[in-house]
């Protein structure tokens, strides 16, 4: 069983920054790709970013490229999402995802204009 716990969400003005963290439990972390997804009100959950097992490979949705950065610390079993130049359209619940299909409970990010 793997548990994912997100933190770091909050209310920020447009142009601001937030750093999300996802702490995991269990032994299955370093061997798997980790990702972040988000879901805005009345919209489907969408992919945001992913990071490879070693952290050397990353992938981003076009909407966040150049503004968001995903990273991981395998020793701490934690994945991060640094979000800069935030826009009101980034407002959503952000979810951490484990390649084996586990999800966190989500953390709310609200960007005011």
C-alpha cells in the first residue's frame, strides 16, 4: 500500500509562486515515475507534469511549460512541483500521482487576478 500526502497549496495573487510537495509512504517510490495532475471546477482531471524514476527526465503540459518545474528527492520519498508566474486559470485541486495508480487527496491552489 502506498499513501500520498500533498501539501503547499493556498491562495496566491497572479504572478506569484507556490511549491507543492507530495510525501509518500511505502517502499515503492524510487522505482516509479511520479506525476502531478489538476482538476478545476466542472472540468476533467488533466495532466500537469511527470518526472522519471531518477529525476533526470521530465514532461510537462503545454499550458505550464516554462512556468512549472517538477522534481523529486528519492531519499525523502517526496516529489515537488514548483509553480511560478501563476495565472488565474491555474486554479484547481492539484493531485499527486504514483505510476502504480495511487493518488493523493489533493491540495487546493487558488490564483486571484
